[in-house]
C-alpha cells in the first residue's frame, strides 16, 4: 500500500472504533488547520522505516526499541478462534522488525500456554542479534513452585523460544499473595539463587521482575538491590494509574511511586498496560472528543503511548497488538516519539484521568489471567461489557426520565444477552474464588460478579413491573 493509498473507511478503522465518530465529525467540520493535520496523518498511515526511538539499557548497552511487542493477545485463525494464526503472527513480527521493533515479551502462561512456541517460531527466522526476547518464571500453580517444576519451566522456555539464552527474564507478577507467596515461588525452593547463577553463566542476560499487588514485596526486592542487582523492573504505568491506581483499588500501587523508586536506584522500567487493556483507547465519547479536538490527526491511543514513553527512565513500552492496524498505529507513536510537554502531561493527570476515575468502572484489563472459569463464566467479557455500557452512558440510572430508563434498561438487557452467552453470564458464578488470586488488578471478582448479577436481576424485575 502506498502512503496515500488509503480509504476514509480504513483511516477510521486505524484510529480506532472509539474515536471514529469524532473523527468523522472532524473530517466534515474542522477548520482548515485541523483538516490539514488529518490529511497529513492520512499520508503517513504506513509508519516510516528507520525512525524508531530507542532507549539504552545502562547495564548492558542494549539499544531497545521504545515499543515492545507483548505476545499475550496473538491473532487467532479467522475460521477457528481456538487456533492461533502463525502465518499472521509471522507477518506482524516481520512488519514490526522492519520498522525497528526489537523487544518481544512472552510467558509460559500466555495464550493457553502457546505464546512462547508461537513467538519462537516467528523469531527463529531472524539472526539472534536482531531481537531481544523476554519471558517469565510463571510458576503460579503448586506443581510448578517446586524446585524441579520451576527449573523445568525455565528450561522449557529456552526450548519453546528456540534460543540458548534469554535476554530479559522476569519473576512473574510478584506482589500477588504478599511475601508468603513470593517466598514460596522464588526463595524457599532456591529458584532466585538459581536464576542469579544462570545470569552469571550467560543464559540470562538481564534479570528482573514484574509487579502487581502488595507493595511490601516490591519494596523488599528493591531493598535487596545490592544483593540481586536487578537489571530492570516491569511496572504498570499509564496516565490513570500514575495517581489513581491505589484509589481505584487499595491493593494496587500508584505508578508515580513505583517509577520514582526505580529512578532512585537507576533501574530501567519496562512499562506494561499503557492502555489499561484498551480502556484508555476506548474512552467515553465526551473525553474522546476533547482529545480529538486537541490533536485531530492522531488516535486516542497515541496519547497514552506518548505518555508512557515520555519518561527517560522507561526502557520499553509493551503493547499486546492483535491486529496489524494496532501495530501500525503504535509504531506511529514511536517512529519517532514526540514526547508530551509538561502541559500535556498535566492535562492528562488533572483533567482526563480525574474524569475517568469518576466513572468508577471495574478495573478489568481483559488480560484473561482469571480464565478459564471452571463453571464457564466469561469473567472478562462481562466486566468489559459493563464498562463499555457505563462509559457510553447506556446504563439505566436513577436520574433518567421514565422513557430514558425504559430505553436504557431494555438496551442493556438485550446487549448483554447478545454479547455474553446465557450460560456464561454472572449468575453462573458460585463464588469458588479460584479466579481471584490470578487477577493482576486484584479485583474481588466473585463480589463484582454478584453485584452485576443482582443489577441484571433487578432490571429484569423492573421489566415485569413497568
């Protein structure tokens, strides 16, 4: 495709469905300056080659692309959602590498255990010095927390990735379950010492950890920096979590604190969840409109990516890019990065984030760590649907007029039955709690499902009354 060979429909699809209506308005009614900006964007929908922004790892001198590929939301085959499309994965990896992306993040826990294999197949076609691969000791289940089970998982990662060393290896999601869980997974079985020795042997080039949950564990590991010499740490950083992570969920930690603590020790930060599982790309319409007015030429998601990439202590920003259009749009944000100004950052902090916080959504990132549910409940599907309806003002509320209430009630009940199969809805949750320990956002999943089930039942009851 030539840079100028793009239809209006393709342009709207590229910048995201959430902002399509805003952009359509902009195309029809913007002033000449804004219209020119849109036209310039349309000319460059193919990201430029050779313009990627890189950051240097202070420990190794690695030149790491500011955009990292999170291999946790891989594309499925068009005719079979249960099978991953290796041909498309290869194609997207090729496109990413062509445009300068060189950091690929995976885990034995991603994509039903197949992410490392798919990643290895795609990357093995390239010389080993053309990419950095990151994976994790995802020893969440009891059988993998034994020394033998953890060592087998580590060596299986090398096998699946088809490499003889791992560039960036992480203790996966420390903080969940507090110090007791951390000790069981990495200390009592001797695995942390084992991995330190593997780094000395060169089979691990950089050793770090990803963090969610109890900040006591995060603080403890940083206090042991002189002993373990952490090469990097992966944290959740975006303009909502910067100051509101703890207020949204008191078991999470504000990104401002996490980033500042890493900076004190000169430890590079790898950023995950720059879009909060897509939430910051699918804003309520009035917020999307505000952002489009400020920058009509770029997507809503680009604000979040530029925000996450602006701090100098960030080594790379991960994004799970299922579709080629996501990859292209994110590459545009970093080829090259135009850092946000202090005024733009303050606008996101004080205005946009504050308004999002006021929505009181369920902080689900659709990561699917909670799945599969043994009783078939589509946990992330239910939460994502609820948040979408809430963001779009489609939930019936006490301030609606009678006619609005009836319309929104009916629309919500119809939409949830269309989006979530009846046998996978919240009323099938028995409260076993198997899902909750796996949630990086520490959502009290059974409690939230009960609340949503109660709301749906009440709406059904009102349908019978009115």
